[in-house]
C-alpha cells in the first residue's frame, strides 16, 4: 500500500475549499474515478474525500480470515491496469494493486482521508454543492460544481445481523465478519457460521484448521462455482511472452464473453445450467449431500454466484473439518442455537455472515434548494443519475458482473458529460422525464423476480424508482451497456442544462 498524502487541513472556521469535482470515497470506484479525471480531464481541480484512514473501501474494512474477491480480477481489475496475479485475489493483493494505480498516476495528492461528509446542499442559484465534512480537526466546508458518488452501497461500520429470539441469553460471543475483532482466538473453539453466501464460504475453510469444529448453518442453499484459481489462457499467453497489456485485454474479453453466455443459459436453459453448477460441487461431495445442502430452490443468478477457489469449502466438509446444516433458527440458547427441526448446535462463538446493511448515498443528509431529498421519489437514469438531483452521478455496479466494469464506463461518461457542459457553457445538468415518458410505468430499483439478495430487498424502499424503458433503469446488462454508454446522446431531451 502506498502512502497517500492528505490535503492541507482546514481548521474550523477557515475558508471554504472549492473544487471542480469532488469524488466521494477512495474505494475501487473512487480511485478509478480519480484516474479517469486525471487522464481524460487534465487540469480539473478535484479531490477525493474518504471517511477512512486509507484507500480500499471493502478491501480495507473487511479483515476476516481469508477475505478475497468473489469475482475474477481480470474483470474486477481496472481496464487500464493489467492484472497479473491469480483470478481470485486476497484483499491484500487488491490493495497492493490499487496502491500501484495511485502511485503510478500520482493520485495521492488528490486523496483526503478521515473526511466524512455529513451533509450536502445544492443551490440552484449558485449552481454549487456545499458539503459539511467531519475532519480530524472539526467541521470543514467544501464546495464543488459536480459531485461524483463512489461511496458504495452498504455501511462499512456495521453489518446486518437479524434479531433472533434469545440472543441475549447466549453466553458465548456473537460477531459479524464485517467488524472482525483483532483479539479473537478460535483455537479449540466450537464455531457456528450463519450464512450461505461468499463471506460464509470464505470464512469456513479459513478458520476450520484452528477450530475444534466449524458448522456452516444456512437457511437455504446457494450456488457456487468451484474451480482452479488459475486462468489457463493467461498462463498460455504468458508462456508465449505476450505483453501483459494484451493478456489483460484478451483474457478480460474472454471472461466477459463466457460470463454473458452463462447468464444467458441460466435464463434460457435453466435446467442445463443448474446441472452444470451442481456437477461442479459433486466433484467434491457425495450426491446426497449436494442434493440436501447445495441445491437451491431458485434458478441460477437470482442471487450472486461466488467462485470457490480449488473447492476449498467443499474439501473442508469432505475432510470432516467442517459440517453444513440446512435449517432455520428457532432461537438462541445459553449454549448455542436451537433449530426449528429440534436439533441443537452448541457453540462457543457464533459468526453472523448474514449480509450488508444498505446505505443510500453514503447516509449523507442531502438537500436540494433547502428541501430534504427523498431519494426514493426520484427516477433513475441508467442507474447513475436521478431526476431532481443536479450535477451528481452515482456509481452502482453490476450484480452479475464485476463492479469495476461499470465504474470504468461511468468514469468515461462523467468525463464526457463535463466536457459537454464546458462546450455548452452550462453550469448545471440534471435528468428529467421527457414528454413521451410521462405515462411510463414506474417500479422498484430492481425486479425481485430477476435478482433478489436480502440486503437489496430490505432496503428497496430507500432506492430510486425505475421505469419500464431501458434508459430509466439500471438494466444490469453489461453486454448491452458496454456499447450503449459510449453512444449516450448528451443532447437528448432527458438531459436538462442550465
């Protein structure tokens, strides 16, 4: 990790700092945004405000054993920076990669750490955002022409844990992986990990060797893709001494094509795609175990599918170091968990790998011309701009593809939009429904029949509305958007300039 310089501190009562663009968050999206501004809009005065003490976002805050990506780095990595490691990478490897991007492009002077935005106010008269920022020396004030929200979609400070009956009676320790304690010693302990997603699948094999026993407790099964943590095409191209830039582009395109094709088959030939996924797990576990614990009741890709490198989760279960129970929780007891089937699970430590807590626009209090923003009443333009919300773009990535793919595309869009505004002499841009959109059917941010992770369903009422036309929704279709985004007509009547 590189050392990133902070901007000069602003003492309470000092003059307001002004920037052409403020990027919120120094995670994967924010660092990418800083790169795009530097290379595509040289001379832009911008700052990245980050609430934490360093860059990385998820990869900085998540410190539980084995923390790793759940999608391949050839597509999760930036398009402009070749990835040269294994497809599934550890948090440390991802942080090193991001640190190289910061160092190679001299981004450090633009990143200001320990700055948490508490309020953002838009003035149509001044055509400016004014931000209240909690800094190390008190409240600071920033103004900007354009706000680029790269803060992600969940609260880093706390994870989601359901309120189960009897939790107060339990005498052991309950913790969430998102706030993993430094003092936790699992040696010789009986551990129950509640959850069935990528976090649970990562934790179990990485703590099994230390625990007396670890049990994965899931309410229902999920899909996984086990396989070698290697890319044969990349290895072959390296053997041929092909330039890493070419390797990155070729492997990236192949991976994206394969992912798109598999997603299509999940929708069009669900039975065959399901069988293919289950066969991967049967390579490690008996068919009856796969049927009971790893055969979901929904079609593939209605929830995210995590890659399990080398099948380590299933190897641990097969070796007896871990076990899996599929059941529902009746209540917690003094010594563990009572399940609805009547089975009891005794545990010294219970880990709730039960998901995220959705945070909308970074939990910042937004005002538009003195009125509090009700984000849920806005309508989204392609999942990145919102009606009634001027000079602001939000990065929200893909569910079925790597987040960074969309972050890169939105980076291009923002730079093109800023250049377009400059040519027009416009100081304000917002999106608005066109006359032909006035009778458009509006619905939720995402169709739950298409994709329905718990964190999204719990917070759907907080998110903007979407229309039934592709430009007024987050389509989640990278394969189509990669061609549409560069051709967005910035003079379409959906864009209103002032």
